[in-house]
C-alpha cells in the first residue's frame, strides 16, 4: 500500500468527511489496541496453562487467531497512517497480567476471562459494523454520481466481520470448556467486562 | 453581533489559526486535500511572495505587498483576504507557514530517488537532507521566521506543523512501528530537525556540508538509542521467560 501511494495511485472515490476520517482513525486505533490486548491475554494464559495437555491445543488455536488479528490491524494502522494508542505499554502490561492471573486461577478462570472479553469485543465489533454501514453511504465515486464503498472501506468491513465471528467462536469455546464453573463467576466476569469497556473508551481517545 | 470600544477590539483581535489539518485516517482510494491549495488567491499571493521576494526582502510585510503588486492586484480590495478567511491579520505568520508547508509538500518529489536507498535510516537522512537544503534560498532571513515561530501564541501551530513534517518523513521512509516507538521516533526526529536548523543558521561551509554531517550525527544518535532500547527489552523478556521456566521446573520437582 505504501508503494501504491508513491506511484500516484489513482483514487476511485471522493474525499472522506472529517467526521468519517476521525471515526475510522478511532476504529483502527482501538481495534489495534484491543487485538494487542487479546494477543497478550492468551500469551499469559498459555504461559500459565500450557502444561495441561487437554488445554494446550485449544489455547494455542485461539492465540494463533489473535496473533493474526493483531498483525492485520498493525498493518492497517501503518498503511492508513493512524496513530497507535499512546498507552500501548500499559495495554501490554495489563493484558499480559490479566491473562497470567486468570490462567493461574485455573482452567475455569481463564475461560471465564475469555468469555467476558469476547462478549465485550463481539458487541464492540457489531457496533462498529453498524456505524460503518450507516455512516458511510454518501461517499461518491469520482466521475459518476453513484455512491459506493471504496475498496479500503469494503475490506475493513469484511475484516471486522470475520474477526467478529472468530471472537464469538472463542466465546463458544470458552463456554464449552466450563467457563460458567469459575468461582467467583459473577465478580470475575463483570470486573473483566468493566475493565474492557474502560480500556476501549480510553484507547479510542488516547 | 457588534461590540464597540475596548470590548469590540478584544473581540475582533485576530487569532493565528491557519488550517493545519491533523491528518488522521488516509486511504489511497480517496482523494486527499492538498497541503497547499494553489487555487486559492491567498496562496497564490503567498507563493509569489515566497518564491520571488522573500529571498531578497525576508519574511516581511513588504514581500507580500510586492507580490500583490506583482500579481497586479489592488491591495484595497484584499482587506478581507487574510483577515476573514484565515482569521489572521499578521500576514507574516502566514508567509512563514507557507514556507513550512511548501517545503514539506516538496518532499514528495523525492520518492523515486529515496526508493533506491536500502534502509529506513538512510531514507530518513535523505529526506532530512533534502528538507534542510530547501531552506537555502531563504536561509539569510530564516532567523526572522524562527523568532516568530517560538512566540507563545504561535508555538502550538508551528509545533503541529513540525510534527506533520517528522510524521511525513518517518512515513515516507517506511516506518512500521506499532507501539510507543511510533511516538518516540517522531519526537526524536522533530528534535533532530530543529537542532539541525539552528546549526544551519550559523553554518558557513559551502553547500552546507557541516549542517548535513551534524544532521547525520543526530539521526545516528536516534538509531543508537532505538537499538539500545530494543536490546534491553529483548534481554528483559528473555530473562523473564527463563525465570518463569526456572520456577516451573523447581515446582515440578516438588
């Protein structure tokens, strides 16, 4: 993408409005920070729980998917010249600590953590998809009167859809692996949900 | 609403707030607004003043007046131009901003040449050198500009533009950083650039070779610092993992 820009790539669509730009800026920043967090939560859980043969492949599979999500948003952040979250070091430390802590609570604790995180993230991605389909209908193509999504907006939507589905698969996996048996279930999941929501709110802005 | 007297004067006091866009999301599929919109009359005046009169008369009101005369415009019809559209009476600030934006936009001419360089560091040096040498035509009067840039009321705007410059240079050089390094790189580069510009004011060597080698040293310092940071981080992570494994093995022994 970097290369394309230098070769005076022919744009296909008219300019985005400042509000649309600001929104996309936020989307990429918060999703990058979120996937970084997910990556490191699984890193922490994997460190705490990889000695259990039954659990190791399950965690590894989810972790690999998160690494892919993280890399994808890293690339989008560089290509679209979005500023990463200033609090990245804090997200790294916090997410790893959260993964390690819930992993040390045992299998159920780790799965309850996954359940809480993926619930918040699933809703968060759905919210973004709603805005991306409602708030971006007025972008005109160059040389015609029709409106459409440019290739970048289209692929961003597709990416978020795929990632949302994968995050919700993780949610199902967590419930299959007895996340509801974690004790104290309510306190643990609600605390993690609240933490995630605060982190999302902050990463969008700072 | 109209106020008279001292309140009125306070209300209409112009604020220097030109359109320094904070960049945000960019996509190659969407048209970008140009750094300088040359179709605007005020930019044509500033452009004429900058290329033709600043090298002789400096960043002064006189350069703009001469440009207006040169374009055969009538100054009495332009009263609103710099006052209303841009909320600024001080046209000299606009002239300085024109210099900064013009030279920054100029960097995009060098992409083909820069593409032949191998490393990110080499590209950063290349763009920095081109940008510094773009100061040469007006270097005699550049102290005037710097003096105005650091006035407290102007500082914020000009710092934003400085950040835009270092952001452009790092992006053009192929920066791939995704975390805090994104910030440290840009801040370090802004610092190196300002230092080099100050050095350049007193540089008497032909073709400014001393400035260029000064700039190269500053950029090398940044590289060294980045390398040191990465090495320490790698060392810490390695030892952290070793420690965990040590504890695990001790626990497993019982």
